[in-house]
C-alpha cells in the first residue's frame, strides 16, 4: 500500500499545499495520508479534493488578526485563532468539503503529541465535523498555543514527538511512501533551549523531554529518509531552494512564492514519481 507522509512547518508548509494541488489536478492518489501539524491541515484538503482552496484562503485571510497573530495569542492564548481558522473558515467563509473527505477511501491520520506521555498519537480521522479538534491539536505549536483537551487526552503539535512519521506509516503496512518535506536538502534541526521548555511544561516532564530530544529524533529521521530514498522505497519531494519563509510568515507575496515553489517542484517531479509509482505497483503484483 502507498502512503503519503506530510511534514509540518506552520506557514512554511504552504509549500505542501502547492505540491498537493498538483497531485489533485493530476488525480494522483494514495492509500493513506499521515499529516503532522500544518501537514495535517493540508492533507485533509487533499482528501477533500479542493485544489486551490488553501492558498486562496491564506491569501484572503492571512492579514486578519483572527487568523495568526500576536493579537490572537494575547486574547485567546493561542497564536492561531481557533474559532476563526477551525470553524468560521471551513464552515462558512471558504467551506471545507466534509462529505468528500469522509467518502475518501484513503485512511487519514492526524499526528499529535500526548503531553502526559510525550509520545506521538496517530489519530485516524474519518469525520472532521466531529474530529476537528485533532487537527487543531496536531497544529498547535508549543509555547504559543493552548493545550488541546480531547477525548480525555492533553495534546499539542505532532511535530514534537514525530515530525516526519515515515516509520509509523511503514509499521502500519504502508511500506511505500511519498514524503513531502518543508525544509531544503541539507537542513538539520538545532537543539531546543531547555529553560523555557522546563518552565512552561514543568507539569509535563515527558513532554518536556520530547521537546528537548526533538532535534535528535528529527535529524535521525532525515538520515533514515535518505536511506529509504536511496533504496527506492520512498519518493521524496522537498523545497528545491530555501526561500527563508518564517513559521509565522505574514508577507502574502512570500507565501505565494513558497506555494508556487511547491507547485513547480511537484510538476518537475511528476514524471519520475509516476514511474516510481508504476514500479511499486508492478512489484506488489509480482509478490501477489
């Protein structure tokens, strides 16, 4: 089976929206989607089959203080406005196609981090009308977001525990995966300074430990991705250049450039990707 693994990266992940729009326009589908943080949001749009939706509402509402702003952080406790982004936009302002998402044959997993255990939670969502809080949790960045409490669990950004869940996908039976990264080739994550983490999350020592080892896990995962890519077991699409997009980027022109880079990289990769997918299908048929 073929999986699609989507890294997060907040506003930087508009790159992923560009990649996925090209996938939708070319009817390129997978058997499962594993989305982390912003990757979970963009992955849901991929399964709702609404190309162009993400960049459209980003461009329209990015400057709105209810979208992502320090105003929202000061007034709600989260830098991303929960009501505006997870209810007003998908329900009224730029409707999300909940029914198409629910009807998709692909499995969809939103990756969150459990504050009590520090472990990743891979939540399979089938109805986002009822399970939107898991997308909210997956994309709730530490330090600038309220803890999301859902189904008796305390959750935050899935990227803390598993930024690129390639091994989780493989363990669930998706041995061949398309991986969309949001950092350029050669990037390595730096360590988190311990002081703030230990202060803010002092009640959650396992979560604090996950924060402090995040860079090691992330960098080790990149090495593993390199091995799998070299072996032909995964197909990786990553930014072909570093545009210097910030996690809280406000400049709409820069966001548009990041989105267009995703489109361009995906279009260039498409012939090789189709060839790789055909090879995977042929290999699976031979095993059967």
